């Protein structure tokens, strides 16, 4: 059986009565998760969803997510995860671009999903935290067989030069990366409890959280939206053994006023990615809670795990470790030639974790994988031991507290304001978030607006984490010889 969903079949057979998913007092055993997924698959088939059709998920971390995710895979569909904080216009873009046939939304998430679905003329199905309340079709006995190279998930990413693109991750990409994460990194089994505070719509949470937990027959205990106090409570209550998070989550736990009273004794392994982990926070977390933190690196296009400081090997804080099994990494110059160890260059990746390509964009795929090696846009160095250290990002992508913000998308919104003539969105350093969103704005002759008005205008049109927290007003933006705005020369100034 070739499908990512086969992992759930195996887990339900071998660990039927073990808890698979937990959200406070609500639990699902592997047998119950499997049964619920087969009912969802039956419903999708009854609604005409065929293998390869795209099905959207716009939900927070609630038990309905794994039910719908595996249910869609059982039906042979391609899952398109989306952030539940997105507004209707953003959702509409993803629905159109992916050619989606149906989208699931959370009934506690407002009207963005049905509004977006109605705009493109597809059905939306709103569900509660525990999934659909009733079934219309007959449960699907076993997952629809899919080829290794068939797309399982489309994850939208990297809109620095335009709108976000959909990275096509195959069944083999995701399956192999989840298995590698289990065997080489988090090393979990049926007795483990994994903290599910990373969003499941993000590839880090999807692969290292949900899919890895199912491969290991482990329990994934969910938090719908990260809260440090709640996370401390859940670790102690559920005896969490593996914590996965971005650096801001670790800082939040460490700096919480009740951190000293929390029972964190069950923690064994912690992994972090998404942005650079400050060494001081890493060491303080380990000293305070008595566990090991392993830093690593990955991207949506690499399923995501590419390199990590791995258990059983020397850890080098501040580095992203070395490539995981099944993945190769190089540091190359602009011509694709290897640079000397210690010299900066772009990270190039090849392996079973690298995406099939960008959905519907062969030119973008060819540009990012020109010679069989995926160009990440991240600049790094490699030391004599083969450990990599990120130096900078070649692309303009902003990572705000682990969430990707694409400058072009926010600029497009700013340009919709009637007073705005020019706009450039850039990342600005932030002690806790790593980066925050900033924007330089120039007005049309005779027009004006306040910073607060501009922020409110953007906030109404995009998810809350995306709008610029700092806006500075300028007479004009720096430009190159062709008139192109030079983002790299845009610096915050007093307004």
C-alpha cells in the first residue's frame, strides 16, 4: 500500500487502544482516529471527490484536523493546509490557485472560509473541534492506493517575488521525512507523548508532530493556539516527553512567571526550527528544565527536515547541525559550484525530502531546482566537521515568530490604499520574534494618512501576524537604475 495514510492503518492495527490524539479531556484512540478518517473518506467519495482532487483544511490544532487530513488522504485527495487566521481574500487566492474542489473550515473561525469558497464557487464544510457530526457515505475500507510520486499535500510558501507558490510534497516526500524524523531525530515510540503546539497547517508541525506521532504510535496532545501557560500545564498533565517548537515558544515557556512551579520532569527531547535559536535561550531552557534541545533546519519545499543537531552526535549550539539521512546538502556560489568550508554560500539540497515542484509553475520549479539541487535562498557556512550555520537569507522572506510573511503580499495591500504611491516591506530585528514586519511608505502628491490608519487598513485585509508593526513615512523609496525599488536599502527612520 503506497500512501501516507498507510501509517495510520498500521498504527490502528498495532496500537488500537492507545491514545492517538488529545485535546484536554477529549481523546481519540488510534482505532477511533482510523474509523473517523474512513467515514470522512466515504463522505468525500460520496460528494464526488476523486483521487488527485484538492481538498482544503482551514482549522486550528483540534482533533478534527488529523481526522480530516487522513480522511482526505484515504480518499486519494491532495490536502491543501491553510492558516485559520487568513482572511477571505487570502483563502480565495489559495482556492483558485490550487483548483480546489472542496474546503473544510472550523465552525469557530468566522465566515472567511465560506466567503472565500462562495467567491470561487466550491462547497465549504464547517466542522466542530471533534470533526463532522454525521456521515453521508459509506466508510472507505482502506486508503486509495497512490504512487510514491503522487502529490499528497500542497503547501503554499515563498511569495517574495509575487503571490505564494504551492510546494507539491509527495507521499514519499512526507512519509520518508516523518520516518527519518522518528528514527534519527525525535526517536519516539508508543509510550511517548508529543506536544502538538506547532500549527498542523505548517510543515514542521505536520511532519514532526502529526505524521511522526502516527509513525511512532505515539500520542499527540494538542493546543489550538500556543499559550506558554497552557503549554506548561499540558506538559505536566499529560507527561509530555517530546516538545517541538519555534524559538519564541521556548522563550515564552522560559520567561513565564509560573515556569519555576511547572512539572517539566517528563521532558526528554526538544527540537526547534523555523528561525535561529538564541544560544542563551537554548542553554537556559536546558538548565532550567533538564532536557536536551536540538536545533535544526528545513523548509516547506523539503518536507521540511533537512539538517539537525542529532541525538548521539556532538551538538553545536548556534548551528543547524548536519544533513539527516536521505538528504544531501551543499554550500554553493551563484554558478552552483561548491565553496570552500568556512566561506558563505547558498544552501542547496537534494534528497528524498525535496518537493516534486511548485504547483502549476514549471518555470519557478526549474529556477529553484536547476540541476537536481533545490536552491533554498539561505546563505550559510559549513565547518570542518560538516555542521552548517545560517548566515543570512538570500530571499526577502520575513519569518515572524516562526510564521512566514511575504513582503510582496503586504506591499500589494498597501498599494490598494488610495494615498499610497510606493511601499516596501522588510523584516526588522525583534528580540523575541526574531523578526517583525516593517514598511516604508511614500504618499501620492497631495495625499496623506496616519501610520495608525495604514496599519488598520492592512490589518483588515490580512492575517493579524502579517500587518506591519512599524511604518515609516518617506518622500521616496531607494531605487536602482531601472527604477526597481531596492528593498535591501530600505531602513527604518523616524516618521
